[in-house]
C-alpha cells in the first residue's frame, strides 16, 4: 500500500472548508449608527429667540425728530455761510460803535473769524450728533444716552448762538438763520425727550440682554 493511500487516523477528520458567506459576514465592518433625527425648526409654536425685537414706535419717532434736527442744522449752517458778509459787517459796526478807536478793517477781520468759528462749531456738533443718531438707530444704549445728554446741551448752545446771530432789523420769521437754528434745537429737544421715555428704554434693555 502506498503512503498516499494510507488512511488518516481515526478522530482526526479534515475540517470542512470555510463558508464564503460567513467569512464575508465576519470581515464586513459594522454598520454606522444612524444619526439622531434633527430637531424640528419652524412650525406654529416655534419662536426664534435670537431674532432682535422690532423697534418700537417711540424709538423710531425719536430718531425721526433727530433726523429733522440734523436737516435743520444743515440748513442753518448753509444760511450762515450765505449771509457771512452781512454778519461780518454788522458785527464790525457794533465793535466800532463800542470802541471808536478800532478801525473798520480790523473789526471786519475779527467779525469774519467769529462767524467762521460759529459755523465750525455748528458743523462739529452736527457731525457728533450724526454719529450718535446712527449708533442709536443700531440699538446701542450708550449712544442713546450720549445723544440725549449732548442733544440737550447742544440745544442750549444753539439757542445762545441764534440770539447772537439775530438781526434786530428783520422779523424772526424772515430771519432764516434764527428759524433754522431754533428748529434744530426744538427738534433735538423733542427727540431727546422721546428717546429718554420708558418704552424706548425697555427696547434698548432687551437688545442688551440678547447680546
């Protein structure tokens, strides 16, 4: 008997070949877990807590008065520049009347400098108010209080300036410098009072709480 034909010892049976399906099942990576369902966004009961509250009427009204004040300030500055020669001559005549030793040319130079200083001061105040109005409209509470305080102070300064620029020979209705300056001060005062009211304050507090 050849060795190839020798029988295998009893009890040592040849293991069966592996099943291809079982091997594939063992080598297959585990299935990825399904992601949890996304929360529902929208619907009747959904409220976007990050959305800012709408601007109340008190704030929009106060800002509207301030925009009108800025427009009146531009009109006043343009009117003063247009009437600069008349103002210079009138101021120079008053200086010469009080001090006859002063020459007319010197008085006119001083009066011209005074007029341009007033115009520059009005423009500077106008620019500061413009920045504060824009930031207040953007919901900045600090700009709101700055606008209120500087608005009251600016209104007082404008009243003093219009009294200096007033022409006694012309009625107040026909004096464009005075009318524009008084309109600027009045609109700024009304706008400041409205912005300082409680409804406006609640809106700014809510914006500060959400930020």
